[in-house]
């Protein structure tokens, strides 16, 4: 009966559009990371998906079209991503900083940590480049 209720309510629930990002299909990077909670600072293991300038996280690693992220970080709002082992005193730790907040994560290995830092860093650069490219005005072509 519970599954029938879920099926019935799923049809009437408003579908949330994550800026058209199909996080369940061909992500740029996926993997388990341990994330510090936003309000209660406990550490929880979550499945992360990086795709099209957004970092989604889920409780489970099986992601489908019907999956609902537990949270989303728009990479465009991120300023830096770097190792944070010395700050947290935890191996394989890294941080992701925005203008207003710093989020901490722990990977399962040094390679995983470096891969996430590189992937997120590349995404930050690509997004900042696309923003600045669209802001460039070619005055010579407007004559």
C-alpha cells in the first residue's frame, strides 16, 4: 500500500527542474564523499554527481530520473576548491568556498581527493570563462 501511495503522489508532485541538468545521465564525475552537515556539523557519507556546473548529492549511489538530490551546489558560486587536511586534521579532506560559506568534504583516497579538486576546479574555470567571454564587448565590430 505504501508503494502505491508513493506512486500516486509522485504523479501529482511538482517536478523540480534543476536548470535542465539531467544528473542521472553521463555525469562528469561521481563518487562517494563524506560531507559535513550545513546546520548540524556531523559527517555523512553521500553520493556526489558533478554535471554541467552543478554538484548534486544523494543518499544512494543508484541515480535515476526520479531521484531527488539532497542538495545542489552551483559551481558558478564557488571561488576556490583546495585541500583542507591541515584545517580539519583529517586525511583526504578538501574545501569548497563561496563568497559566504566554506563546505568541507572527505574523499576515500588521495587520488579521489585530487580528482574531485581537479574536476571542480576545471568546472569553476570553464564557468568563469563563459561568463567573462559573454561580457566582452568588441567595439570594433559595432562601427
